[in-house]
């Protein structure tokens, strides 16, 4: 613990559902992001209130002043850095191409000509799909959340999807989702905790100090292993 709360309750935007980073169990939100931000707030002596929303709404909500903090498996990107400041990185991720289990026709981006690729609005996956659309000749279907995106491909409505590999690997391992990762990873990135760019340096410092303290104390590893097992 490091000082007193000034009584302000920071509103924290999380993705509606993005296991193992955030998910609902009964009335409770759980996951790596949820545990991390709670532990950071506790260490740094501030109060938070979680606000789940579609991923694409999170940065706009920060800009509108409806959120103070975002932790949503959000990749640190140069584009986002134009409007938010990110904490130190807290998790390594990146994108993978995913198809229906048993699909042997699509093994890489090269096989997507004339196919349909499902992506989640506002994500790095959606961005990647958009940037490579003309090169590989596929169509894009945009959905609001990862659950719908997984269903699109499991149902055969879309041929492929692009998702962060830790998330899709976890989903496949935890459920009977009939999906498989194919080909090489499409890129690599890091998750960061975001605050609106501008007057939030003090809050960002608390977040970074809290994150460093959790790494130091072993709490960070404990949170990761709660959801991912021993790494
Ligand atoms: N990491 C990806 C991004 O930042 C996806 C995040 C998410 O879907 N919650 O866009």
C-alpha cells in the first residue's frame, strides 16, 4: 500500500467477455485483467469500479470521460498512442488465423481468396484484416464480441477469424469450440493498461508502480497461474 485514496472511484473499462482476461461468473467479474487492476488499486490505495463494454467502445468512452482506465487485453499500438497513454507492458500476445476444426483447405492467409474472415470491431485483428484484405482477396465480416466471432466460424457462416492467440487457445482448451489455429502467428504485441492521454500522468504512475510491485511480490505470477496454470 502506498498512500491514501482521495475518495475518487476510478471507472475501469473492461471487455464484455474476453477470457482468460475478463469474464463473468455469476455476479462477479474474473480474469487476469480484473485481478491485476484490483491488485494494483489495492497496492496503490485507490478505488475502482468495473465497467464492461464492447471492446470498440472502450477508447471512445475514455475520450468521453466516461472511463478513467482501460484494461481489456488491449494491445499497445502506435495508433492508440495518439489518444491514450499505456502502462508498461503486462502480457505478450499477438494474432493468429483460426478456422473450423478439421478444415484442411485453409492453412495460411494465401488460402483466403474469396473467403470470409470474421473480426471483432476495433481490434488489432480487425485492423490486420483490413490492411491485408486486397492482398489476399477475402471479405470481412465485423462483429461486436469474441463469442459471436467464434460462433461465426464454428457455425460455418465465416471461413476464418483473426484473434489474439492466448485468447483463442484458451477458448479452445476450455470449451468444446470446434476451432483450430493455423499457420504462423501473424504478429506479436503486448498488452498495456490505458489512460486518456493528457492529464493522467499521476494515475499512470500509480498503475506502473502497482504493476511493478505485483511483479516484485510474486502476486503477478500468482494471478497468471490462477488462470493459465504454471507457465
Ligand atoms: N488485443 C486486441 C486489441 O488490442 C484484442 C483486444 C480485445 O478483443 N479485447 O485490439
